[in-house]
């Protein structure tokens, strides 16, 4: 049985409707599965909170790949990497960028996706002799017309001079992508002095909270957010309904509150 087209919709409008892809993006610094000051291990609770958002693409920072000692200390420590535990059955695709490696284990950035991850790469932007940082770049295939979406998960350094060099490297990297490609850059920028917008604006990126509310969102510390550290930037995409998830349970999970936004490609 054929389904009639809605009255008043032209062929051109129908084709545009079919091509449109809407999805939700979430970014959260997981603080390695612990509350602020490492007082309590809350990864299982964090997983339930992440699941409740029903996001299609999740940007994670400070997520453990492995740790030798924690499974002996915490009975509910997962038997798999934290990003795989968080992905559970909702996000069949995930990628991990290992940044910090130490005798006990490692941690870095991860991306969970309901869309196919075609390829991924982890770009080392560490400053020699200081904290290890990376940019996890994933190429996702959007449903419908096989368009590719570039998603870059970011966790920048604590020092302003380091962030400036890392942002410059990010801008150079983005310049290598096709100019018309849809791009999302999200994560923990540690940019409390709000320098990132000026450096990334020439790349065509716009921050979704700044576009809607005039300033990036307050996201740290989680209990009483005051600093604007976390960001979601987009290019060649429409963004709507940016939200700061600052209420319970989020205010008592990790040390950052998550940010979410709806995207139309």
C-alpha cells in the first residue's frame, strides 16, 4: 500500500525532509568514574544518567581504558574499559583515544555513537614534559544519504599557554577537513578565560551556547557551576535547544556538569 504525500508538500520539500537528520549530542567529563575529589566511585550511576538523555552521539573526557589497582578496590568496577561499559547496548559504535599512560593504566577521550564510525584517529597535542592531551577525531556516517560527519572530542590543558598552542593545532587540523563537511567539536576546553571562540571562529566554528545565550555555559564545578569550561562547537550544522544538565543526579556525578544540544544536519 502506498502512503500519500502530506497535502501541500512539494517534491522539493519532501526530498529535503528525507535528507534531514536530527540527533542529540551530549558531552561530559566523566572524571574517571568518580565524584569530585574522588570521594566515591559512581560509574554505574553515571551510566544510567547518560542513558536517560537518549543522546545519539556522546563525547567523553577523562575515561579509563584500563587500571590495574581499581578493580581490587571497588567491587562494582567493570570488567571492560569504562567507555565500553558506558556504551552498554545503546551505542553499538565507540572509539577511544588513549592520552595518558602510567604504570597502573591509562585514560583519555572516547566517543559513543548510534551512527557508524567509519574511521577514527587520536591526535596528540601534548606539550612536552607536561600533561598528556589529545583530540579524538571520528568520522561518522549519517543515515539516509551516507553523509560523513566529523566529530572531534577535546580535552585541553590547564595552562593558558598550553591551551593556546593546542587550539592552534586544532584550528590547523580543522583546516584540513573539507570546507563543506559538517563538524562537531565538543569537550572540556578548560577555557575559563574564554579565549577559544576567538581562535576557532575563523575556522567557521560557532559555539552553540554562545550563539543562543551570548556566552558559553557554566559547567564547573558541578555542585555550583561558575566557570565556563566545556563547549560544543558546530560547523555546517543547525543547533537548537542547548541545555546544561545541572540538576540531580548530574550535580552529584563527576566534577563537571554535562552539556547537550539538538543537531540538524
